[in-house]
């Protein structure tokens, strides 16, 4: 009869099966009954591995990977500047392959331009959401002033501003777009609407938006001094600048205080 020898303690159960010779009747009910449990405990079932679906990643996954690469590239450029940054460094930060970064952005200059556009579009989107809210002009201008300052003085955004200023000589067209459209377009549209409706006396919405954001951001002081974080100090600054702007732009009937 065929019998199984139980493995000793410490032995691998999958390799410790031995057989003794003797008459064998595989169809015998007694054989099946005696050995079924032992066979089941020694022979592990084969694992079914799900096959990888061939082809490119889904659009959602591709967009997510692009966001990860852009964020990693921004950190790489902030840390090393354009000249010393590398695609390999971006790939390491993104935990992606070097070929993936090259396939998505072609070269380092294309990647830098994509990072510039991505970063500014994010700020633009946030500003547009704020300006779509239903607030009186005087209150809205105060909210814009505070948002521009808070956004501009966050550590990563501040480092990003320094990066784009430093690389302005290499990429002058990006510096021009920063002030003309990419970041301030929602504010330009809002100020133009106020002027069109006779609410504000604004002759040039483009330069008005530029002046407002420069005033709100703090200019050179934003780059040199420690940001204001205390709520009372921030509120006082916002009210001071909002009063200056509203008295200069809005018609008296639009001013509440």
C-alpha cells in the first residue's frame, strides 16, 4: 500500500513527501479516505496570477502620473535650478522611470515650461473660484488681497517665485506671460467687468491687476522678510490695503464703510 511519511518539524512540507513501495490501488476507497487529508495538507494549491493587461495606462492614470512628474520636477528645479536639475533627479523624486519622464516631456526645457504652466494654472484656478463667489466689490477686493499674499508667501510658492524670477533671463517669454495672462487673467476679467458696469473707475484692467497683486503680494518685502502669519496682523494689513484700493477705484456708493 502507498503511504505518506509526515515531514519532520522544521522541514519543508512541500518537499518532504516520501513513498514506500507496495501494492497500490488508486481507486480503493480506503486509499482515498486515508490519504486525501494528508495530500491536501502537503500539496499547496497553485496560485492564480492575474495577467497584466497590455497597452497604455488609462487616461486617468496617465494624468495622475503627469501630475506626479510635474510636482517632482518643480521640487527638482527649486532645489537645483534649471541648469543643474536632471531628468534622472525628477524620475527619482517621482518614483518613475527615466524613460517615462522623457516620453511624457521630451526634454528638460519642455519639462520646465510644462512645470511653469502647471504651477500658474493651479494658482489661476484658485483665484477664479474666489472671484466667482457672490461678494460685494469692496469685500471681494479685500479677499483677493489676502489670498494673493497668503498664496505668495507659502514656502513652496515663495520658492517657486524665486525660481521663475531667477530663470527669467533664460525664459523671458515665460516671465511676460506671468503678468499678462497666466496668473492674473481671472482678476483682469473681474476688474474689467467692474469698469464696464460702472462700479469702478479702472481705465486699464491689465495694469490694474498687476498693480493690485504687486501691492497685495508685498513686492520685494515678500522675498526678504518673514511672512505675516498672525491672524490679527494679517487682517490689519488686508484692511489697510483694501481701504487704499477701494477708495481709489470704487465709486462712493459702492463703499460700505
